[in-house]
C-alpha cells in the first residue's frame, strides 16, 4: 500500500487492506509488531508472543506483507519481521473516522 492521505484512500484500497486484517491471528500479529516498533521481532519471537507458529505464521506474514503492512528481512540466520505501514494504518483509521457524525445534525432536523 502506498503512502496515502485519508481523503485519497479509496474504498477499494481500504477494503483490501482491511481484508488482510480480517483474521484474529493476523490482527494479533500486526498489533504485536506495532508494539515492537521499527526494530521488529525475529520470526521465532513473534511466534512466541502471538502463539502463532510454523506454516500458519508464514501464511499470515505473507498476506500482511502483500498488503504492505509488514516486511520481513533476513539478518544473519534470523528472519526479522516488522510493521512498516504506520502512516497507512493511521490513514486507515482516519478514513473510517473522517466523516464521523457528519449526518448526525441532519438526522436531528429530519426527525425534529
């Protein structure tokens, strides 16, 4: 996902990114990586912290990587995973909230 401002975020891009988060385990993996910060975690540490291991974790990381939310990089014998899309995650939340309560005043007039 490229860097976007909330007003530039299309429904299609937002839906695609939210779809990547549409699993409790993937959401847990991403939240754990966000908590770890930009240094990330080894794949083993990530598995321990989320209780998601092996091919299941590999599968989830592939989906999150394709969505542009995380990256994986080999450092020596370790694979380091890190959240990289902090701006995109912020844009997604702002996208959801950008029109918060916009119709609330109109509803009062419609029913009042």
